[in-house]
C-alpha cells in the first residue's frame, strides 16, 4: 500500500462567499419541498421525492413547466448524503465554501499526522485486520464529525453569525479529511486515480 498523503491546509480567507456554480447552488430543500435544516429523516426525503416525481409524471398532468426527474433525483441524492447536505446548507446560509476557508480544528493536523504514521506502521506490520480496524476508527471519526456538525446547525437560530458559519466550515473541512483518509484505507485505493488537487 502506498503511503498516505498529507493534504496542505492554509488559513481562512476574509471573504465568506461561496464559489459554487449555479447548478450546485440549486436548493434541493426547495426542490423537494422540505424545510431547510440539517436534521432530516431519510423517509421524509424519500416521500417528498416520490410525491414530486409522481406530480411531474406526464400521466399525472406534470411534465411541461414542472421539475424534471433528473433535477428531483439530484436533490434527493444531495439530501440523503449527510456531508453534501451540510455543504449545501452552509452555502445556502451564505457560509464560507471550502475554497474560502481551509482551516482545521486546533491540533487536528498534528493529530492526523501522528494517526497516519500509526496507520502506516500498523498496516505494514499487521496486514488486512489492522487496515480494517483503522477503517472502523475512521468511520467512528466520521460519525463524530457528523454529530458535531448537526449540533452546530441546530444551534444556529434564525440569524446565523458569520463566525458560527465559519466554525461549521472548519468542522466540515476536518470531516472531509477523515473521508479522504477512509478512501485511502480502501485496499483498492490507487493514488494515481485519486481526486486530489
């Protein structure tokens, strides 16, 4: 297995606008008629999707002027993905995008560098079971970041402050780092095909 790669991190820029394309910024909450909040149930998304899809069907009088099925499917996929839902919600709240703020929580990068060294040493000496154990650790870390982000969105209130939105972005950056670490623990991982910039 090739060594895990450290992703460079820089300081947050002063501007907090996002750099998402218009297509990415489409509001999947609005598309499916779901309240704009992070905590939503999978079943709620599925019901809303099916209802909108049926209404858009030509046999139900939909079609012309209605939301096309591809747009409905994209909205459904976005809202069912915890990380993507958080990123979109943060953008809709006018929070900083990943390119605007690349900060990580205090001490995170140093901790991850030490974890990566432990991971590499364990995998070299222990093999598949060690890799699986570290992958399970990564999944636990993912859930921890997901839970923190959910709590942070819940605490925002009606008029989110820019520093609170920035704090969410910092947690999302750490979450993304953990996601990439999990990807790199996959035995099929090929760094030559990885989507790193």
